[in-house]
């Protein structure tokens, strides 16, 4: 496998527990578990709860898999940004300029914030309702295979979104 370049930094004392790690991985399917392991390792070293660590591992797996499948570049950049109560996962690639479309609007339990569209160009909230034929009208069969990973990201992340530029696409998720 191509070399993986890592840069880690922790904020100085008194910065309120902010930390960051960033690394480049090759655009290869076998780099996906490397990214997952890096996220788990970093978050455990920060003392994050096991449930948050495993949620982040699932999210980064989906985001990096999408980048591997849809990028034109040879490398993918992953970044973790930690602030009190939140870890943001960022995956950047030179990929296509769209994210698979997901159905909407999402049906959220009472008291759960519905923050509308998740990014300037990204999909809106996703329904996670019951089986086909229930009154929410949603079924997994109605979503192309291309969008199912983002459904998982949407279900697990507090917020997520995308940003495009001429040099590529950033997809981020807050855990």
C-alpha cells in the first residue's frame, strides 16, 4: 500500500480540550480499514466514550468508501477535529461534484432537531421509517445502492454536510 502520512496536533493547555488529527490515505479499498482504525485510535487516546468511537468508525468507513469509489485523485484526506462534546470527521477528495440523492423529508422523533438540508449541495434529511407499506412511505428498496451509506451517516451523525470546490469535495459529519 502507498504510504500513509499522518499529522497530529493537540491544542495547548487551556484550549478547552480541542485536538485535531489529519492524514492522507491512498485511494484504495484496503485503505478503508486503515482510516477506521486511525479514527478509533485517535478518539480512544482523547478519552471519548466507546459508543462515540464505534459510531465514528462506522461513519468514517462510509465516507471513505464513498471517496474511494467516486474520486478521481490518488489520495484521500481524512481529518478529525475534536471540541468539547463533539468530534467532526472530514473526508476530502477530488471526486465528482454530487452526492447521491436521498429521499426526504426525514421523520424525526419528537424533541430531535430537524436542521433541514445538511449542506449547500448535499441531500436533505432522510426518512428512516418502517418497512414498505407503512404510512411514512419509505422503504430501503426505494434508495439506490449508491445512497445507502449516506443514509447510515445521516442516521448516526448529529449533523453532516458537503462542500464542493473546483479542487474537490469535502464531506463532514459531527459525532
